[in-house]
């Protein structure tokens, strides 16, 4: 039950952060390319890798409670696949097919790079 | 900022938060309900991401047509579906496959999710479009009207 509440709490915070970041980035860039969703997905992937990598070094992060709150709840809800999919289909059907393909590749490669950076920095920290 | 604008923004944020809590809890429920062997399998995340894409496809078509409540999109689209689906979990799954010595599965899993999720958006939209057309054609329905 506690786990469920922690997931819900993390999810609520993650969703609000995603909404705020998306709006902020969209306002700043003002382009049809979904940079807002790109940003939350890359930042969330970095954060998740940081937490998962950190859990191996710092015991507190690896507890079931902090996993439920931060990994499943916060990072899970900060990032989104539904908006990513919807935006890709929208780009594709509106005629910007190369944009759609580019959006998918940039998001996935950006996410992988961010996750590698997050995980790598915890490994580096462990050796300090 | 006027009081009315502030009240409106608070309501939108509350709808996003509530939806995010609900969507995340549902995602967690799916992860408990689906069988996962030790080391973790990718099925729960694959399921929520494809299902969430299907629903957002349908939802977008239905919302564009109906007299929508201004909190419906923040609650359902941004909150519930955004919280239900996850991009970080998708990459974490691939990382998990990589860490357990299954790089081939990791390399297959990444495009597989995209190749299932994008058609799911289209299928959801097509289904909702079909239902909408049928309900318009059906005699005795008060809504719609244009032919």
C-alpha cells in the first residue's frame, strides 16, 4: 500500500514537472518540432540512469521505497511514450516525414546518450 | 496575474497531478500483473507504451470533435496517459537486457516498441474515427448533423 502511494506521489510530481518543462521549452523555442517532449524524455532518462547507477553505490537509493517514488513514479511519469508516439504520427501525416524519422532517432539516441552519461557519472563517483 | 487566471492554472496543474498519479499507479499495476522472470522482462513496459499510444490516438480524435471540458486534456492526455506510458522505463529495459548479457534483444526491443507503438496511435485514431462516423449515421442521434 505504501509502495502504491509512493508511486502515485512520484507520478503526480513527474507529470506536473513534464507539463511545466514542456510548456517552458515550447514557449522558448516556438517551433513545430516537439522539443518539449524531447527534453523531458532525455532529462528523465538521465535521471533514471543516475538513480539506478547510484543505487549500486549508495544504499539508500536502492531501497524499495525510493525506487517506487523516484524511479517508477517520478522518472516514469516525467517521461512519456504516448505523446512521443502521437507527435511522431502527427509529424508524419502532416507531410514532414523526414522530421518524423529524425524525431524518433534524435529522441532515442539522445535518451541513450543521456542515460549513459547518468550511469557513467555514478560509476565515476564510486571510484572517487 | 489575475485571480481567475491563477485559479484556472491551479485547476489544470491539479488535473495533471491527479492524472499522473493515476496513470503511474496503473503502470505499476500492469508491472505487477504481468509475469516477469528474474532480471526483469520487457513485457510490462512494452504493454503500457503500446496500449497508451493506442488510447491517445483514439482520444485525440474524440476530443477534437466533442464539446470538451477544458480539464479533460490535461487530466487524460497529459496526466493519465503521460504517466501510464514511459520513455525512461523503455530505455531502462534495454539497459537491463544489455546488463544481463542480451545485447541482441536490447537492439531488437528498441525498434520493436516504436514499430508497434506508432501503428497503435494510427489504429486508435482510425477506430475512434470509425465509431464517430457510425454514431453520426445512426438514426435518432441528436449530435453531429452535418452530412
